[in-house]
C-alpha cells in the first residue's frame, strides 16, 4: 500500500537517506536511483522536492551547518563579555552529534570532495555574520581593536577550517598544536588584544597529542 507522507516529512526523509548514502558510498558513487530504492519512492516524487542530486547535497550540507549555527546563535545571545562570548562560540562550533561527526569524517574522503568543499563554504558563509557582530560589540566596548571585523573573521575561519582539516592538509601530528597556537595568535593580533590572552584559555579545551 502506498504511504502518503506530509511534505516536510518526505523531504526530510530524502535528505536523511541521502546523507547516509553519501557517507556510505561516497557522493560520486551514489545515484538518485540509490536514494529512490532506499526509500521506496518514485523518481517523480524525488524531483518534486529536488532538482538534482547536487540539490540534495546542498540540503544535506545546509542541515548540518544549520545545527551548528543554531548552537552558536544561542551562545552569541548570552549575556557575556565579548571576549568570553567569542571563546564560547568557538567551543560551540564543534560537531557534537554522532551523526554529524560521522558525516564530517566521511567528507574527508576523496570521493566526497564536492560535499567537503560545500560544507567549508557554508560554514564560513553562515558563521561570519555571527562572529562579526561579536567582534563589533567588542570594538564598541573597547575590548577589541580591529579595522576590518568582517574580513578578519573571514580570513580566520577560512584559515582555521582548511589548515586544521586533515582532509585537505596533512599536518604532522607534532606540528598540529603549533599550527593551532599560530592561528590563535593570529586572531589575537587581528583583534588587537594582548598576546596570550586567548591562547592559554584555548589550550585547556583543545589538546593536541605530540
């Protein structure tokens, strides 16, 4: 018997199934037919919701990014000093759901390069406005000194997401901690804060094995 589902429920089912198959098979190796067979729907149903396989990929990436952004926006809304808020936002960036962690790991595979690229672009695009507002509040409060808050955040996020991503750069384990320290030091200089103000705090939460 044909099962009729609500619009959003069916759409989310397609997205969730596609995310699982992309992770298992690789984006390039997964076809629209694979998604259809896994759910048990007709091709017309699929194209009622999505124009193409890449359109579904965009939805998968968007859902993952939106969960991270939602946590960050919640943190950004707290009554904290700008430097504390910025630090708490960085902590909130980490994927905490097992499903998101597994998907991010799969993105590192060569066959998932497009998914990986789209995720990086989405993260920088969506997180930049939130972090920029925090920096601008810090500038008004006299905590930060930064002539280009939005551009500085874009540069920092782009550098951090790519250089610390072992799916892009293969950094020797003993040098990962040094790279992290360098990125934090760069952020301190970008925001005009005292050297070491961020570094000691972040080392307590991000530990890299030598």
